[in-house]
C-alpha cells in the first residue's frame, strides 16, 4: 500500500480524543490525500479485516470521531475545494474542508453555505455531513441534509459509491426510504461509508443582515419572546439563540464588557436577513413587549460585527471545554445535551430538566443554544468518572421526559458512542431493525465506525 499507516505511539495519541472527552487510541492512523488513496486504504483494511473509523477535525461531542478499536482514517489532508459553480450555485469539495474556509471561498461569488455550525473554523464538511450538523441559522435554512446535492463515498470493501439526489418533483417508485441514497449517508456517522467528496448547494448572500443581542430580566420572558418571534408576521428571524444567566456572563467576559445589562437573567441573540431594510423598530417593539429595555439592546450590523457575534456565541462551548480540561485525567469530561422539543414546550422542558438534575444532586447546568428550534444545550462539568455516571443517570430521566413531550434525544450532534445507549428511548424495534439492515447491506462485517449509533 502506497499510503503509510502511522503506528508510532506519539502519532496515535494525537488522534486519540475528540471534544467529547472520550479517549481511544487507534491501532493505526491513515492520512489519505485523495479519493483514490481512501479506496486503497479501505481495500487494505478489508483484506486485513480491520475496523475503520473516519474522522475529520475531531470536533464531535459524542465520541463519533474516536476509534475505540481498529484504524482511524483522518480526512484532514483532503481539504480541496474542487470547484465552485456560480451558475448552478454549487460547490464540490473534499471532506476535510473547514466550513469557514468554504464560506470565504464562496464569498467572492456572492454565495454562502447555509448550514453554520458555530465552530465553523474547526468543523469540517465531512463531519457536518456525517452528523447532519446545523447551527444558529437552521431556523431559516434547515440542517446540512437538504444542502447536500450529491456525494461520493467509499464503502467497507473499498468500492466507490456515487449518489445524487433525484431532480424530479414527484416520485412514487417503491418505499420512500429507498428514493434518495444521499440521505442514507447524511447523518450516518461513518457507519455505512466514508464520504470522500460532496457537492453542496449554495445560497445567495442576503443583501441586508441585522443582528441584535436582547437581554431580558429572566428566562421565562426570554423564552416567551422567542416563541412570539417565531409566530408573529412582523419579523422573520433566521436565528434565535438563547443564553442563560451563566452563558450570558461568558459572552460579557469574552467581550470584556461587564457593563452590558449586568442584572439580566437571560439574553437572546437574533438575526434577520433579506433584500430590504431589516425591521429594527418591529424587533424593538416586540422585545419591549416582553420587558426588554431598548437601551440594553446591542446591534450587530455589517459583516465584521456579525462575525464578532459568532465569535461571542462560540465562546460558550469554548469556555466549557476549558472548564473541563483539568478533569480529563480523572475520567471527567464536558457533558452536553442535544435534545429538542416543539418550541412552545421548551420553557417547560427546561424547568423540568433542571428539576430532575437537582434531584440527582447534579450542579445547575450552563444553558445556551438554538431555542428558536426548541433546542437548548445543557452543559455540565463532570470532574471524575463517578460524576459522569451521576449526570448520565439524571440525563436518562430527562430524555425520557423529552421523548414523552414529542422531542428528540439528538437534534444536531448525532448519536456517536456517547448517546448510543439512549437511541432505543426514541427508536422502536422496527426502526432499529431497518437501521441494522442498512448497516449490514453496506458493511456486513460491521467494520465501519464500530460503536457509533448501533
């Protein structure tokens, strides 16, 4: 095999963790630089009956990009933007391309890739496809799935598999689940094939974008404002991001401005985008109707200011990683939920979730995230393995409550290894059997991403 497998212990250790805090030292690391090299590696793995876990930037919060056995195939060197076609509004890219680099490459064409993981400077296209990633703008544009036009995957036996979405508007050929093979791979977390190239749909950059940071006296008013912003015809948000009192404190610290609404109990960051002038007055009127002080509202206007707002949002998960880092050696880690409920039920769900955690003796979480979609992240710092187990017991109870409310255990980060034990809370026996059947069809020996999802 022309592509060398790394086996030096120090080299392997560099790929042993993702941001979930899980650790798994692979038996070897492959670092292909092209589709052909991925094919070669996978054929070699098939002949050796070796398990292979694909990884990009290793920003998974669920342990999906950690190899607990077998080889790790890193796509970091596959970072070419092959083509941007302004006429068809598409980009053809390799999986190691960072989302931020893709956005900068598209900007001269007046285009952008709508799915926007907050960690765009660290998240790869392959990882976004693997877990059907989303971000703040999902409220308007949806998650990654609908923006993937076509892809090329390499299967467990080393064969190439090309899939393209059908162009027709109607299709009644057989079972719906077999209509669109692209959908089999988006969100599959490397369990049925390794995405080696993808064609992505792009959108025109809006002519005007307005960002507002709106503090509120308490969580109840902030969440009621979010629901109203979704439902009123007076405004049309493309994101509605929530920050509790603790995460708002992280934002203020990152800004170096302790004077911004120091007594507020919550903050909502929103954006509206379009071709005309954004309705600032309508937004201020709506915010004031829920007790916000117009003098506390911060305006983020212009590309530079909007990028600053994204940086401030990213400060929250970054701060949680920093708080957790000292405890990794003791078996601790950052623990973050990914549940979602219908948006009108989010306030009640958060109250119940906090009550459950308190009953288990779990310290109050730091909460922020995509409440416009009914999707918060509850963040916990587990200092050791015992605290991990205690928090997991509390979260299992929280997730049963979330499912009873018509919610999901995983809204955007996937299942990976950490949440695999909770998949059966939501998926029934037939759903699990269908997943296993698809997995067996593409990977009959079960060598791809062992431990992820199933």
